[in-house]
DNA sequence: ACACATTCGAGAGCACTGCTCTTGACGACA
DNA sequence: TGTCGTCAAGAGCAGTGCTCTCGAATGTGT
C-alpha cells in the first residue's frame, strides 16, 4: 500500500515536477486525500521516503556503472563509468534528482536517515580511489591545509579507512564537480550554449580524473 | 512602487525561503493581493525580475572581488578572489542563490532576459583567463574533442573573442565546479561532514586553479 | 455466535495559495 | 463641470496541506 503511494507519487513527480500534491496522488489512487495520512504523517514524510529511495536508486545505478568495467585496475575507466552513470540517472529522473540535490524545501529539515543514504554514491566513487591506493596505483598527494585535514580524517575514519585524507579530498572534489556539471546541465544553465553535452561531460570528467591523479 | 514590491519580496524570500507568497508581500505593503497584479502580471513575472536582479547582484559581487586584487597579473589571486566572492554572496543570500541555481520551478521556463543576465559571473571568471592568455601567462591547452570544440567556438565568438576554446572550456569547468562546491555546502550536503568550510572551499578552488593551469 | 477492538477510508471543514473579474474612489485634464 | 485613466478593494474560483469525526469493514477472543 505505501509502496503504491510512493510509486504514484514518483510518477507525479516525474510528470509535474517538484510540487507534489497529496490530493492529486490520492485522486489517482481513487482515494480521498485524508486517507493518505494513514500511511504518511505528512507530505514531508512522503518526500523523505522518496528522497531515501532516490539516494539508493542513484547509488545502485552508480555502483552498477562501476561494476560494468571488467578490468578493475582501470581506475580511469571506472571513474568515467561511474560519473556517466550519475549523469544518466539524473537525466532519466530529473525530478527525483532535483529533489535530492536541488534547493532544499524551506521548512523541510532532512532527517538523519537521508544523510546516511546520501553517502552511497560518493562511497562508490571514493571506493575506486581506495582500490587504486591499495594497489599502489595512486599515491597520497599530501597537500591538505590543517583544519581541513581534521574534518577529512573524521570522515575517513567513519567511511573510508585506509584512504589518506588528501586523496579522499580529491575524490570529494571530483564528486562535487560531477554534481556541479550535471546540475548545470539539468537545471538549464547550459541551454543555448552547449549542444554536445555527453561529449562535454565526458571531457570534463576526464579533466577531473587528471586532477585526481588517475593514471591514463 | 515596483521596487518596493521587489524589496519586500526579497525580504520574504530571505526569511521564508523559496515559496514566495504574493498575498504575504501584499499584506506587508498594506495592500490587497490583487493590487500586486497591476505591477506584475503573475508570480512568475515577479520571480523573473528577482532572478535577473540576483544574477546582476552576484555578477557585481564577483566583479568587485576580482577588482580588489591590485596586482592584475596575479591570475591565481584573482581567480581565488572571484570564487570566494561567489561563495560569500551565496552564503549571504541563500534563498536568492537557490532561486538562481537551484531546482527550476516546474511550470516556469526561464525567459531570454534571465539567460543574458546569467552570463555575467562566468564572464568575470573567464575574463581572468582572457587576461592571462593575452599577456602570455596562459597557453592554449588544445585538448578538446571535436563536437565540443564547435559548441565552445560559438560561445567564444559570442562572448570571449581571442580566447582559445580549450582554455574557455577550462574556465567553464572551473565555474561549474565552483558552483558545485558552493551548492553542496548551501544545500546541506556537507552537513555533519565538513566544519572548516571556507578553508576547504579555498583548497578546492586552488586545485581548480591547478587544473586550469594558473601559475602559482 | 456474539461482543469487542482495530483498521480503514469518506466527508466536512479550516486556513491558506495564485489568480480573475467587477466595482468604486480619486485625481488630472479639457 | 464632466470625462477619462489609474489605482486598489472585494468577492469569488479552484486548488493546497492538514485535522477531525464518523461510519463501515475486518478480524479476534471468549
């Protein structure tokens, strides 16, 4: 039942964009709006459920993209595959992507459960770097300013043991830039400027691979 | 009059977030909601006016940040100053930033006037690279795939004559990554992970300067 | 089989939204 | 004085999230 609600809500989200109407999904279910409140305490709670699902769907897609590269030592190929998976998922689910990474809803404060789901995609990306460091293909850039080092050490201890902070930082920068380029395209900032978007994205992610230090 | 409406709308935007209520700003002006429609045909038109203003305000702030660097040949210093100006403006005007760069409103299609205003900030950033190329401090990386080259040549001809496409591309990537990192911070994706945000931002923009090829 | 408890959904209603249309007040100009 | 344009008020429409109450259905225990 709550799965059916989520499915219809996702359909509405895809069709109409961010402003999801409880009454509309209730109408589509042949129910009255108040009946929804049996299953979700509020619209925010429904959105939270969709957000968590979205993070996992994106994480799955990115992990699958990485997994398709058979040569696991081809770090650059894995990086590019994962980045393209991010972009492909975003283009296929623009409304959900906007829900995850777009402007936060004013009154809405993301509960804890979303932040743990949010970490799935960067986990895949930085996992590629972790593999590279473990095999000796990547080295520690070792160029972090002091205060940042402390923050990243904590993140490392929580999620990525064995990865040096400076390398983790490179991966985080790469992830944020991937997010930036995808959002730019998806939110219409490239309209009328760039047509060859997949090629341009690929080019940019290759430059990010250079920045991270992934061997060619 | 329309300036007063915009000012109050901006205040509401800053206070309450993205969902701007026409009736609320009318209330604050001691008017009735329908009176607003004398000055703005719709809520979208008001938002468009605020968006255009926002792009210009951000562009002004970034240009001012760049202009504060007295040594005009210090390309890296200018790049960092401009990037920090972007971040500072975003943190000072989060709701307006979200309006400009966040998820687009479903029914809303950005009219032409917004896209010409949107180009102001990248103009400043890439202007730094143009200066560097003119003085010989920057060279043409010359590493663009074919389809992208065509798109960027058109952009170059429209906005940045004399700048080679590959260098323009580097600047665009830098701008998108700057946007990505700022949005990540502003949209809450860094919450609970990074405390030393200004330092981390500075570090990341330095790495982007490396990628662009700005001399140290 | 009967009585009880729980679950479910319908319906009315509140306060709010963007937006349209009509009506009436006010001031400038001829 | 009369006319015309500008302005804002008010009512109203269709929609929103959300709360509350009230029946009907569905078990469940004795």
